[in-house]
């Protein structure tokens, strides 16, 4: 039986089907500037993450080295080589947020979710990451869940925020 790939949206797609879609994305972006980042973004959305076999496939099809692809994947925190949870929580640990309680938020979330930073909860619901500045330093400490930024967060607000997910 064909292996199912769990995408970020939680919908399973076939392994072959995912690679076919990635090949189409590569064709679409082949001649465009900055295409590798775009290809990686779209591929992560299709496959759910960017494991080595996906990186190898992209490198071969784009005619570039695996080292180059891996270098980009590991440089940007929004790329992941392992499947992510349904929602991604990012706690800012930039200077302003760190000084104003970012560490307390990290500790609370780690305890509450039962997973250390860069981990995914056992039910696959949340991936918990540490991030750098979101540009909301004036209202630190800040955190993000998916694309939503929460400002002036404190541990009393966290349960209410998480309940929405
Ligand atoms: S340091 Fe956290 S938003 Fe800037």
C-alpha cells in the first residue's frame, strides 16, 4: 500500500502524488529568480515537511547540489525536516521579549503542552518553537500561533489563547 503523507492541513495525500505535485511546482518556478525558496515553501505545503528524500528530489530536478538545498532548509526556521503539528506556536526570544518574560512563557508552554521547544505534541496538534524578533518589540513579550501574533502575553492569558485552537 502506498504511504500516506500528512500535509500541514491534516489532509493525507499519496506519496507518489506528493512528488508529482512537487515536480510540477519545480517546473513552474524553474526560470524564476529566488525559485529555490518558493519551491521549498510550496513543497513543504504539499508534503508537510522537507525530509532528505524531498530535498534530494528537488536538488536533482533543479540541477543543484543537495548541500545547497539543505543549507537553505536548515537556515530558515520556517522550514522543517520533520512533520509539524496542526498549529505552530512560536515564542519570541528576541532581546525585548526575553527581558519581559519570554522565558516564563516558554516554560509554561513546555509544561502545559508536555513538549520541549522544537517538539510536536503527541496528538499532533501543536508544534512548539522558539523564534527571534517578530518586529513587535514595543508590545513584548510576543508569540505567534500560525500567522497570528499575540502581544503582551503573560501566563494568565495563555490558557485562553490556546483554547481557541
Ligand atoms: S524581540 Fe520579540 S518581537 Fe522583537
